[in-house]
C-alpha cells in the first residue's frame, strides 16, 4: 500500500511541478555556470548506495570544501539556490528517486556514506526501510543550516548532537510507522514549507 501511495502521489506531484521545474531549471542556468541537477551518493535501504537527485543550489565544485551547508550565508550557495533551499524546492527532483523505488515520500532522510559509517548497531536499523523525502527529523530540523551556522565546529555539532537526535526520531518513526502517520508527516511538511 505504501509503495502504491508513493507512486500515485509522486506522479501527481511531477505533473503539477513540471512547469515550475522548467522555470527553476532556467533560473539555475542563468544564475551560475554548471548543471541544473546535483547528484550525490546516499545510503538507502539495506545499505545500498544510490544517487540522490536535487536541483543544484550551490556553485560548481562546492562540495569539495565540505558536505555540510553551514548557515544561511554560506558563500557557496547561489542566489536562486538560497530560495530553493528555503522553500525546499531543491528537493523536488527526488520524486524521480521515489518513482525508481530508491526512496519513499516518508522515511528516514538518506545520509551520505561518510556519516553512515559512524552509525552504531542500533542506529543502523534505519537502513531497514526505504529512505524518504521527508520525515520527523526533517520537521524537527527544518532550520538545520541556521543551527550549524551558529556552531564553532559545525561538523562536530552535526555528528555529536544533530545526527544522533535525527536517528532517534527515525527509529521512533520505524516503530510507529503507518499510512496515517505518513499522511500526518506529509501534511505537516507542506504546512512548514508554506509557513502556515
């Protein structure tokens, strides 16, 4: 049932977002050199790696100076990229990852291999389910970039504080998961995005 819901909702969203997606693609190309899409290796269900798809919000080769985005004034972020990140529109190409079966609409956000390598045995249980476009941790850390920007050592803050709390929320989701909970998370995510 969850997979069928993923496919139906993703197809509907792709149709609705087709024209806005074309406009976003044009703005990305006009704002800086580089590709429209950004791909990054993430760890999915059963530890299988896949390439997550996003609209590019940073300047080319920005990832070489770190995988975490630090603060809202990170100089690597383009003008249009800042808007895309605040509205979460940069994440919408992941609808393709969902249609391919690599992700679900709701599930633990997929992490990069570097940080998954730090998971303990209990935390690795999040890899037993398909990762998602949104989850309880995404709602809790909607302004994660700002929190990291306030830290003297953003990466250590992420590893020691934010990541463990996110994983505990993900484990809670796995224990309580249901279609009803998924719908609640989807609605809460939409409310946060539009600022209701």
